[in-house]
């Protein structure tokens, strides 16, 4: 499974603190040697202000060695810095937390700044102190406090670069505190901000900012980061898989996936499988038909990225090779079980994948051996019988399918369409297409018969003919 692990691929597009949960997951599932992963955790932690956490990791890696003295100095420096920044930020908080001030503030940030300056002497430097303290709280590991300070800063700040950086920091803080409804709102707000301008890479990110001056490239870079950060939200929020499909399949973000991060197709394909059985009713047409669109993208991007999850859909819907789809599904189960974002959905994924296989298999067969279908679903005979019975009971196949337990087969009787219905289906839209063709022909200039001379034009000679 290490060959299919995407942690090392995803890390460059995540903030340092968002990587800690990814590495902790690798320690739990032991895909890689634990000592190596703990070493990576320590290398990340020692560059933050989470001194105690870094020391605990160092002691796990080298239990017999003494803790270097530099950590004591770093701890003292972090405590003193925290106290100083807190005092600077508290002066502004005392003002904006006043009920009278809260009522006087309006939507116009410039008007609010002028009001605070005239009545309370609040300056831009004091407002920026909220950002500095919120950012320090984030590096300290106090994500809840960081979210509060960054929110207050964002309400007052007129600096566009610091404001969008606060957006990224607030989103990361909400993710790390598990506030998924709030994180989803922040994600949508940040996406709208990115789509309306070309911001730089988040200042909270541990990777260096993009040095490009091309607005389109900067916007592409920001959308790539947003796609990776959104995985934390979409695979934890109750409606996340459906929302992922609607976002990732939009032309803008689908183009981003194909251009800069094709490995995200794993999560797009998995979300389509997970949403398949519920793809009805209130869901949009884009979500209901998402698998068809995703399979086309998988075909186009196979030269860049391929794993058992994407290969499963390709074998099932492009090649119609059920044996190959069965093999890929067996591998896909292991990939899903070990993936940080998909691990909790293993049983649901397998259940939905078996549904897809059954749906495709029953669509092209009228008489199906239950044992054969059970084998293609990677189930034992008894498990397969129970699963197929529940499938027929819960889906629209129940009206057309009957189980013959003596012969151990499923018989599917699809009623033929009436003749008039067949004619309607085949001629649907014919009048519109005829009208469009006629309009196109009327706009096309009529060609002159060969050899006919228009006035003022030389006649065609025989050689030219």
C-alpha cells in the first residue's frame, strides 16, 4: 500500500500544522516505518512554537539521549513573546468587545477605522496586532484562540494581503479544531475570494510563497492549495462528498485538477462512488451523472495518474471488463482503508462499488448466476446471496428481477417499450434539429452553378474547370 500512499504528494500543498494529522495517521497504520514517520513529525514540530510537543517526539525517537538545552531557551522566548503580543492585542479587543462599539460598527471598514480612531484612538498598527497574536497562537498550537483573533482582525482590516492570509489561517484553525460547519463556511468564502482575484499563496503556509507575477498562475496556485485543504472539510462534513462533486466538477476546478494536481482524481472518483446510491431526489443533475463525467477525465489523465480506485471505474465503464474491475476493487479496498481521508468510508465505499458492478452487470444480462455475481463482488456465496437480495429489495430492480433459488439464478425481465414510445424517443428533438438546420442553410450564401458568369466577373475557362 505504500506505493499508493499520497501523503508525500499532498504535503507540499498543506500548511505545516495540517501535516501533523497526516503523519499521525501514518504512524497508526504503519504503512511506513514508525521511526521514519516520527522523525518527520519532529522535523516539522521543531520549527514551530510547540516546544513541549517537539520535546516529546524527540524523546520517543531517542529515549536515551538528554533533551538539548536550546529547547529551554526556545520555551522561554515563546512564553515572553506570547505575553507581549497578548498585551498589544488586548488593547484593541477591549475596545471592539464593548457593546456600544459593536453596535456602532458598520459594513464599511474604512468608516469603522475612522470611528475607532476618532473615539478610541485605535490605529492600524494596533489592529495588525490582532493578526500577529492570532498567527502566534496558531504556531503555539492554540487553534481555537487563533481562529477568534483572526476573525476579529478580518472584520476590521483593510489590508487585502493580510486579510486573505487571515482567511487561510482561520480555515486551518477551524479544520484542526474539527468545527466542520464553520470550516465549510470559511472554505466557501475563501473560494469566492480566490475566484474574484489572484491572491498569493497563504502566508500561514509552511511552503514559500509563489514568486510568479502572472495573476493567472498565482490564481492557479491558490486554487491548487484550496483543493487540498478542502479535502479535510469535505470528507468530514456530513454533506461533504456531494459538495466535493459540485465544486471539483466545476470547469474552473476540474481544469485545476487536470493542470496541477491529477492525483486529486482519487478523491473525486471516491466521492462519486460514495454518492452513487443517494444520487437522486434533491441532488443536482451534475452529481447524479458525475461518474460518467469523471470516467472521461480518468481516461484523459491516465497518462499522469492511475490508482486502483480510478482504474476500477475505467475497467467497469470503459472496458466493461468485470474480472479486471473485480481485481481493481480488491486493491481499491486496501487503498481506501489506508488513506487518511477515505479510511472511515471503507465499508460504505465497498457497498457502493458493489452496487455499481451489479447495476452494470444486470444492465447487459437477462439471466445471472448468483454464484458468479457474488464472485465478481468479492463476496462468498452466502454473503453474495444476502447482498443481492437486499439490493433487489432496495432498488428499482425489484420490479424487473426475480430470484430462482432452485436454479440459483436471477432472471431479469425488462418489458419492451411500446412502439409509439420508441418512435417518440427516436424522433425527440427532430423538429428542433430540422429548424436549426434550415436556419443554418438560409444563412449560408448560395453557390453559383459551375460555368455561370456573374456580371462583372470573368468567365471560367475550360482549363480551370
